[in-house]
């Protein structure tokens, strides 16, 4: 690709910046579903164990711990992505 002026370079930089913003917004949208999926999974899991009338043991707490850690990690990722998005949009 050949650049004939500074405007061409600025236009390319702006285009790449917009692509990065779209990519970050797509990732943020996908990460927003993580808490809802884990909530639905936990509700189904609790209904199954209630229906089977089994006693909860320490191993039954493992899915709860995994859900808490996964949702927490997705929130950390969302915060990092929001920081990147803010820097791209507002140049801070």
C-alpha cells in the first residue's frame, strides 16, 4: 500500500482504531453473557440435585466455586477491555 500524503496515514490510523474499537465492543458484548449463563447453569444444577434428593457434600461446592471464579475473571477482563476502549476513544 502506498501513502501519498499525511492524510492517507491519518485515515489508515483512524480506520485501524475503529476496527480495534469494534473488536473490543464485540468482546465486551460476549463477556456480558457469562454471569447469565452461569446463573442458569447453577439453577439447573440445584434443581437436579433437589429432585434427586441427594445430600450436598464438599464436592458439590466445586461448581459453585468455579462459577464464582469464572464470573469474577470475566469481570476483570471486562474492566481491562473498558480501560482499553476508553483509551482508544478518548486518548487518555
